[in-house]
C-alpha cells in the first residue's frame, strides 16, 4: 500500500451477524459518515463561492462600486477549492486527523466571507431587490481573520494532527482565544470594515466603552499568535527527521511564499507604481498554495520534490531580483544619454536583460547550490569536469560509473548499460549481467527520452532525488557515449568469436578430409596396387607380355598415391599430431634449399600449431618460388605468451602484401588467431616474414 494511504482497521471478530444477511462492517459505516460530512462541507463552499461570483457579475453589469473584475474570480475559486478538495481527501482517508477538517472548515469560512462581500455589494450598491439582509452580509464580510485562522491552526497541528508537545497547549489556547476575541470585537464594532465602512453595524449589541482599552491588546495578541504558530512549526521542524522533516519543509515552503509575495508587490509598487488588486489575488493564491502543500505533505505524493522546489524558488527569486535591478540600472543610464520616456531605452533594457538571463541563471544556480546544497554543487562540478575531459579526449567515457559513484558519494554505485538489441544490460567491461537483487535501489537513466542505463545505488540516495536527478542528467551524454562503445565492443567480440568458430570449423573439416583421404581413397589405391602386383606374379609364362602394362598401371597408382599424400599434407600434415617442431622439421627436409630451423617443442593449441605451420609453409614456398634464395632460416618460439614466427631468406626481395593471394592468405590466417603479421622485403635483397600469435602460455 502506498505510504500515507489510509488503512482501515479489521472488523471486530466479536461482532454478531444475522443469519442470511451480510455482516455489518462497522468501520465501513463509520468511514461513510466522515466522507459524507466532508463532501457536504466542500460542496457548500463551492455553492457559496460560485453563487457569490454570479452576484458579483450582476453587480459589475450595473457598474456597482466595489464589484470585482473577471480576472480575480479564478484566484477566489482556487483559494476556496484547493483547501476544500485537499481537506476532503485527507478527511476521507484519515478521518481522525483534524487537518482535513481544518482545511474543509477553512474553505467554508473563506467562501462565506468572500461570498458575503459579493452579496453585500449586489444588495447595497447594485440595488438588487431580491437580496435582503445586505447589511448583515456586509458584517459577515468584515470577518477577515478567517484568512489567517485555518493556516494558523495548521501551523500548530501539522502534520500528524497533534501539538508538537504538551507545553504548546497554552500557546494554542492563547491563539484560539485571541482569534475569537478579535471576531467578537469586529462583530461588536460601531462600523463595518471596508468597503462598507460608511454603513452602521446591524448587530444590536455594542462593545461597552469601558472595554475599548482591550482593542489594542486583542490586536497585538492576534499578531503575536501568528509568530507563536511560526515558532511551533520551527520547533517541530528542529525535532523532525526523515519523512516528517520533508513534510515540514513543504509547509515552510508554502508559508515562505506569502512574505516573499508581499515584498515583491511592495517592491513593484515602489519601482513601477501601485500593484492594485494584484496583492489581494496573490494572497488568495497563497491560500491555495498552503492547502496544496499540506495535501502533498500529508498524502506524501511527490514528497521528495520539495528540495527541487526550494532550490528553484531561491534561484529564480535571486535571478528576478538581479534582472530587475539590471533593468532599472540600464534604464536609468540610457535615460541619461537618450532621454527619459524614449522607446529606445525600454528596448535596450529589455535586450540587455534577455541577453543576461542565461549566464545569470547559471551563476545563480551555482551560487544557490554552493550555499544551500553543497553536495549537489560538488557532484555536478565533478561530473561536468569529467564530461569536458571526455570531450577533449583526456578520459575514457567508460569511467563514468566511477565518476558517478564519487559524485553521489556512494561507493556501491554501479552503472549497467542497456543493450537495445538484446534487451540486456552490460557493465563497462562488456560482461552482460542483469540488475542483482542485493538490496541496492535501481534508477533508470534516460537520454532524450530513451533508457540508456541502470544505476544501482544505495537506497539512501532516494531521499535526495534532486541530487540524483541532476547528476544523472549532467552525465547522460557521457553515459550514452560509453553505452555505444560498450555495445560496439560486444559486437566486435561477437564477430571475433564467430570468426574463431569458423576457423575452428575449417580446421576440423581439414582434419576430417585428411583422415578420409588417408583412410579412404589412399588405402584403396594401395590395395589396388597390391592386387595388381599379385596378379602380375601369378601370370603364366605365355602372359608375360602383360608385365610392362601392369608395371605402368602400378606406377600410375603409386603416382596417384603420392598426389593424394601431397594433397593430404596440404590440408593438414600428419606430423602436426606430434607437434609443430616435428612438422616444421619435415618441411625443412623437403625444401629444395638449405633450411636452418629453430622451433619450440612446446605443445600449443591445435589450431595455433596448424596456423603457424601453414604460415611458415607458404612463406618458404614463396621464397623458393620467387626469390631464388641460397638459404632460408625458420624460427618458431614462445615469448611472453605469444608464438613468434620468423621466415628469412637471402633472395632478391621485393615481395609485397598487396600482390598475389599467398601473402594475403598468410595475413588472414594470422588475424584469424588474433595475431599480427609484418613483411620486410626491400628491393635490394632479403625478405623477412614475422608473425606473432597469442597462445596464452
């Protein structure tokens, strides 16, 4: 179940049931009542504010003083519907938590005051006849403390519906009593509040003159209770940790917007003139913002986004103040040169502000991160430096996993690159592996909307999603480059493996052909030759004339046998079964020129011995055929885990890898075993063929 979701209690096992009837779910019926009550109060708030807006539009149509503008209605609706909606959600999920009921009742009281003002304007100023009690509506609209009553109550009991501790109970009672006394003071006053200050109070009772001295203390008490509520919130925040601390941050963020907005409007009024009804609309929006922040904190929906919101708010507040100051300075300086009131001044100031927006935003973001989020600042700085090193070729992109682990301060962090072709994942070395079930959290990394990797990390990093998100975003390009390189590496490894399998299959096929030639056709020809010799010896004297013909036939059979042996040796010499040194020794003895041989007697893999033999055989054949050497030297030794071959002659030279197919075949054989081949054959004479084949020894 999602964190913060209301969990119903189990039914009472001792509750009786009537035979043939469904059992009574007591808790289900209990939950229905709060749901109906909360929905009924929210609907009442909706009816009040919508009805007030309809009346206000009628008054505006008659040009009544005090009627609102159409652009103000969405703000009034938001200020009422936000606490009403959030209150219904909380009250139905957690009916025992008073926060939901505070929000719903706050929405009703706020809607009543706003609707009463609109009603009074329509009844008293627009002279709508069917609206009695206009003065009483004006009295209700004077109860402006409701704007602060429910936020103050939230400050005392947020987020669990209880006071921070018992010692705060007297302070809560003080705030409640001061608010009630202020409401009574407004009800018993001689006159009403604006915009109905010229009307007499319809309430028959008045505050006794002897109690007039209480007016100032009551006002001071209400003003002080606001600070007491802020102190209660601060006290709870200092004692909180984990989830509760994030919940308090949401409330603090929403509350911070109110003084920030007031200061902004005051500054706007000082620089550009009065803000008009904008300040009132902004305060209505702040009422909605507080309600939404409370809803997010209590239901824990996107709870961890508060760090990002606070960061962005500080950045753009600092940026707005800097750009505003820059606009004023440019306007003043240009006004001195060009003259005040010129359109060029405004255009120049706007152009300067637009050009400075990007650099100033980056500097403001860095300054806020450095001051308030050093971990994010250091992580981004480390990742961006790595990306620059990759771009300049100083670092390998595959090092991005280690850089992320350092930037996130998580030694257990590990990056697995996604392979789209196989839907699998691989580490930086190309080893394909899936996410292990070792308790680490898994975060998807995306680049341009496509998943490119998985980051395995400590679960504690989920408490800092802003750091995790920003660091991964900064490293996404390097991760994508590393992923592509790993994918290419795996594809090359697959190609090499496939080529090795082809070479191995060819080698096994040559061995099969050699065995077939030796055990099949060659043996049958030998048997045929023996049969002919026996037939020749058993001929009578008068048939001796057939002897020469039979000798010729046996000779042809012998020549055919030699041809088969030559072919079989070309496929794979039988002496290779005894080792490379034995096969090369036979090759040296059969050569038409003197051959000096130095070969290792160490046994190697069959395919390596076969490749080495054929390389030496082809090199010797080319030397004898094209270079006319007087002598040839062959070396085959294992050095540092590789078989090194050398075939040198003192012939005419001038050989090239680009000419003919023999030397190109040598290169193909060597490269099939992941080796290298070099040819040195100057035109002045002498040729050296050098090859190196890894053998793992």
